[in-house]
C-alpha cells in the first residue's frame, strides 16, 4: 500500500470554487437587497395607507413592481458568464446563421422599425389613456379641456405604426439572409 503523500502537499487553489468575494456575489447581494427593500416598501405602503381607496392602493403597489423585477433580473444575470450573456436570448448561439448582423443593407429597416414601434406604442398608450382615464388626464393636465382629442384615432394610428414596425423588422431579418 502506498503512503498518502498529498497530506503534506497543499492543494492547488480551485478557481471555480474559490471562496473569495467575486463580482457575482456582490451583484447577487445587491439584487437581494433591492428585492427585500422593494418588498418591505410595498408592505409598508399597504399597511400604512388604510384611508385610501383600493384602486389607489393597487396603483401604489404596482409602482413597486419594476424594482422587484429589476432585482430578479439582476439576480438572474449575476450568475451567468459573459459568453452566455453575449449570445442572443432566443436563438441558437452556435449557429452563425442565427446571429443578427447589422450592415448598411438592413440598418434602414431596423431604424424604421424602432422609430415606428416607439411612436406607435406612444400613440396607442395615449389613445388608451384618453379612452379609459380621460378625467384623470384632464386633472393632471388642465389645458387638455380646450383640446378636443379623441382616443380612437390615436389607437388606430398606433396600431398601424406597430404593424409597420413588425413588417420593417421582418424586412431587416430577411435582408441579412439574402
């Protein structure tokens, strides 16, 4: 039987299992702090605001949701390697054909898609706000009493612009293959 001689030889430090504080640990700790703080703030809002209506309390609680989502996304990304984050989220990164390449041919269509999508979403949101909550909008912006805006045409225009954005993005994706 051979003697065990590795007792005297210190083990080589394992880079993957190192106990030192890494960036991912700091980011995950920050994510936990953000999640706990957002949940605590939501709990405080819910317990202390007993005099307001249920709708007002729901709006207050929905204001905390982006902070919770930010904490969850930060937690998810903190454990990933940079090479995994670099790859497209819903495509096969090993396949070179699946990468979206920006060049002078499809940059125009991508630009049209982004501008039309942003303006379309903005117009549709304003139209929906005018249709559903016109009184709240007039309370916030009193000058809208003199302006006669209708939400229906804005929703239709926003929908058309969103459809244009989708078509332009399809053209941009088809252009790179051709």
